[in-house]
């Protein structure tokens, strides 16, 4: 893997599988926030998902489905999702920071 993240290999594999199931095989997922720091404790699982989907309704459905499946798969964890897609008009500062500092899992 090569990146320092506070997730098990099983958690990483599960997250990637769920994201690709919901957003398509070309979707990418980055972990950002406190879970990328070895010196931090606890913390949400903050994920930036990049998809090539463009239909906003389909993206929202995929996001809701992804959230539910991740919670079922990972158990009692707080999971925050940011979704980036080609037709998105604005990218909030947190999304820009996640793109810059996030780590592929």
C-alpha cells in the first residue's frame, strides 16, 4: 500500500469495493483527515470519491447507497463522504484540501 492510514487492509478493500459498486469501476477514493495521521486517535473516516458520473440524481442515489453499504460493512463508524464529478460547479475548500492531501486507499 505504501501510505500511512489508520485503516486495516480489510477496511481499505471493503471501502474500495463498495465505492466501485456504487459509483462504477472507474471511481477513485481518497482518505483524508485524521485517519491519514498516525499520531491522531479515533476520528471519522473521511472519504473523497471521484466519479465520472454526471447525472446528479444518479450521483445522489449512489451516495446514499454507498453510505448505507459502508455503514453495514464497517460497522459503527462515522463516515463522511465528499463526491466530486465532472459537472460539479463548485468545489468547497474542504474538497480542494482533500484532493491535495488525501491518500489513495
